C-alpha cells in the first residue's frame, strides 16, 4: 500500500528557511516522479515543485522559483523541499504527491500534509 509521510513543518519567521521531507513506502520510489503541492486556507491547491524519478529534471511554480529547491534521495526513498527566503504568503499545508497510471486510469497518492506558518 502506497504511503507518503511529510515532516519538517512548523513556524518560521519571514526570511527564514525550512526543509521538508517526504518519505515514501509501499512502492518502488525510484520509479516514480514526485511533486510538492501546497494549499493555503481558502485557496486552491497549488503545484510547488516537481522532480523526475531520476532527478534529472525539476520544475517550479512561479511563486517559489529561485527560493525553493526540490531534491530526492532514492536510496532513502525520500524527497525534500529546501525552502529559503520564506514569505508570509508561503504559509500553507504542504503535501507530497505521486501518481500511477495503470490500464488507462490515473491514481493519485497524497501524504497527510505538513503545515508551514511564516510569521513574525
């Protein structure tokens, strides 16, 4: 059974940094692309960053480009999100995500989320 568990959330001051982790189990982690999403209160879920299964390609949402870095360690079945220069508008619950396509059907898998609050 696929499981994704995020960790590393918390309260941070504007301009500060945090590292989020997403640990995957129940699937061959190295064979799947991964994504970080976030959702702020009252807003739609937003794609933060994407990383290809071999980490050869990454993509970032416009609002985090140049500040966030996505990475992964397939030997540890873990994905990371290094967040620098945090802003109050980065306050949200952050989710890791992967998906599987089988028989023409796409199944999405989500972690439980970890809350980041950026405030002084």
